[in-house]
């Protein structure tokens, strides 16, 4: 199964193996593909929780039709950087004992809480370079893009491959994704309370 996405900013061919159902996107005319692959692979080695969390969240978004960048969802590379930022700032990184004791379920709960309720989409942007940080997006190079549209949940994420590129800009359904994270957090909380 083969599909060409002509409306995408970058030419994309979507491939799906009929026997296994495995999906892949092939991007053309992008010189940084090998660099981005290496970057993600190295971060997955640095943060062993990253790969299983990404697989779960990618499937979670896929089930809801929010996994594709060209439809305003959160594509794989954006999701990798969102997860990386979360893991870089997670409190368990500061304490080796706490780090060893933190389960994937705990990380999932904290991820949903961070991006569902704690993160300030209105005022903060994300950088994953040099250990990661947040920045005032109104004072950033993305100031013009940040003024367009609904700011209540516009994700601004500086690309690790080029600081002038906002990876979050195409994710125009971030408000829906944020609400999905809030709902999932409430469902998990309810399960924990009623157990």
C-alpha cells in the first residue's frame, strides 16, 4: 500500500506492508534525515525509557487519528522531541535511587500530567539542546508564528537540527491532543483511586 501526500510541506510517500501492517514515511528533499535519525537513536540510548514510551504514545495517538503532522497531529519526530524534553526535566534524573525505582507507568502518568495540565503552552517554548530547557516564546525567533491562531495550546519546539525551525508549528490540533492527555490522566487517576 502506497500513498503520496502532496499537501505536505515536505514531499512524503507513506508505505504500509500489507502482511504486517507496519507503516513508514519516506521523505524527499530533506538533507537532515540521517542527522535526525542519529539524534533520535542516541537519545533513545541515553534515555532507555524513551523507546517504550514513544511506542505506546504513538499508538495512542494513532488510535485517535492524531499521529500525522500533515493532518495537524503530532508526528513521530515531534513526539520524540516532546518525550525527550519531558525525560530531560523529569525529577528522577536528579536522584539515581529515584531513577531506578521509577516505572514506565509512573513516567506515563507524569508525561500526561506535564503536557496535559502543567506545561504553559501560552508562554513557553521547548528546546532539547544542551540538556533541555524552556524559553519565553514571545521573546524568541518564533514570535511572529506564536501570534497566529489560538495560543491556548500552541506547541513551540525548537528543532535540535536548526534553532530557527519550530517543530511544533504544524501541530495545529495541539489543543485536541492536550485535552486527550488531560482525559487520559483523569482516567488513570480514577483507576488509581478506585483500586
